[in-house]
């Protein structure tokens, strides 16, 4: 008990703490200001780190390292101009501080000063006496950039120079190139590069798995949904598969949904199946796949029953409903001429019946009577825009989207674009962006 009391004694704790400070040469207080600044920077306390490093610059000898650390802090604070100033100071103190050259290039890149990026690269190459050393230094800094994922257009410049000196890019540097294209928003180049690698290297390893992951991401950015799942089976890492499940299935589902209601069932089925291929438990996609399968069933019995019911109804409002139901059934049966007749019968009783107008437009569009389909759908959207106070946004997106597809097929791209922009609502946004990206094809 006495020992426990002594250990918990405030006086003893103070004494032990004082003793620790006196005898421990590696205590925090023995750190140089530079080391303290680095520790603060690693914790993310960047303003405090800069304050400490500023003091270090006036009292410690390793000026180049201190200036480099200050440049890095300003870079992390998204202040590329100040970062560039300290990288320049680093090089004034130590002209062969190679990492500072490449950091300076990235700072210039962030300020969009590409001529200075190229000038800095030329300075590096001139200071290195042989191609062998140039390749070594360029390669080392590219690998460092890959590890920190600090890749941009300036990195592409290094890669081009590396390739011109070495003759070809080793697989690791091809991966870095893909990431650099992606970081520079050159997604199509990233996708094509990844696809070429994966078609050439069929063996499964960590590098090809990462290439497959970046291919998926680039294809998503391009909107090339047909190829998003092309190399999915080569991705094994759980966190990447989890990201793919968040990214791709929802995107495929959104397209499948939009094309389902545009009665483009072949496209819809393709995208819904892609969603399920990536995430078999994506139940919403399965619901619409079931509906696509159901529409292929014979509807003749239901059609005959609906016709018989009409005979015994006396109210016009019931006839509107029956004609509309028949038009829908005939569209699903791909009996488009009969669908047009039923829709017209409905419209004789109510000329602005929205669903009848939409179904008539679908039947006309499916029989390649695009001009008549456009006229029908224009009547529909103009009426709703003018007379309906509470428009259903998703329904309107459905109508605008179908109208845009008809204009696209007629090569009236300005009008197609105008209606696609109006359809950019909720679940339709991905399909709209996909169509906008492929409008001129």
C-alpha cells in the first residue's frame, strides 16, 4: 500500500518527470527546431510548423532542408506561389537538390505556368551529365509522385522525357502514366492506356489489378459504360471492389431506368445486367429486368378482356382509361399501328391526355415516324409546361428525354441538346450526360 501511495504521490510524479527530462537525450526538448517543424507538419498543423521552421531558418545550418520543408507546407496549404518561392530558395542554397526541382515544377503547374515547368525540367537535364543519371533521377521522382499520388500535367512531361531517354516505359511507369492522365482530366487517354496494358498483360498481379481499377474509374469518367466492367474480374482488393459497387451499379441502373421508360428495352436490359454483374444484390435493377421479361409475354388475352369491358361501360371517362390501357398493351406487344389507333381514340375524348400522347409518340418513334413523334411530344410538353401548376419533375424528364432521342435521330442536335438539358433531373442525370457526350456520334 505504501508503494502504491508513493507512486501516486504528486511530489514523486514531479520528481520522476524532472528526472526523465534530465537523463533522456531523446526527449522532445532535444529535438531541433527543424525536427519539431517536421513533426508539426506531419500532424497537419501547417501554420504552426511554418512558424517553427521560420525560426529554424535563422538558427540552424541545414538551410536547404528547412526551405524545402517550408515549400512543402505552403504546397499543402494550396499556396503554390509561396511554395515555389521556397523551392527556389532551396535550390539557391543547394543547386543539386533534385526533389526541389520537381516540387518547383508542380508548384508552377498549379499556377498554370507550363513554360516555367518545361524550363525547370531542362535545368535538371542540363545539370545531369549522362542519360543514365537523368533516367535514374527522373524515375526516382516519378515513383515518389506515384506514392503520394501528386500527379499532374507536369508529371506527364517527366514521363515523356523518361520514355525518350529510356526507349520504353516499364510497367510501373505505365501505371504512373495512367494516373497522371487521370489527374490531368485526360480520362480517355487513361482508359485507352489501361486497356492496352490489360489486353497485352494477361497475367494477374498487383500491378495489373491496379491498372484494372484505374480503367474502371477512367471509363466511368468518360461515360463508356460498355467497358466499365470489362476488367472487373481482375480487381480483387476489397476496398476497390467496394468502390466499384458504389460507383458502377448505380450508374448502370440509372441508365437502365431512363432507357426503360423511353421503351429502349434492349439498351435498358444491357445496363441493368451490367449493374447486377457488379453487384448481384442490386434489387432495383432486378425489378426492372423482371418487367422487361414480363413485357415479352403474350398480352392478347388481356387485350381481349379490356375490349370486352369497354362494351359494358357507359361513361366516357372509362373509355379514356380503356383506350389508354390498350395503347400501352399494344406498345408492349410491338403492335405499334394498333397502339396509335387506340391512343388516337383516347385523344378524341381528351386531346391533352398525357399518357396517351406519350404512348402515341413512342409508337410513332418505334415505326421511324420521327417528325410525327416529335410533333406529338412537343404538344405534350408544351401543354404541361403551360397548364400544369404542379409538374412531376421525373415524368417531365421522361418526356424531355424521349423527345431528345427523336431529335437526335433526326440529326437536330441543337434541339436534342436543349431537351436533354431539361431532362437533367434526378435519376435521369447520368443518362442525360451519357447522351450529351455521345450526341455527335
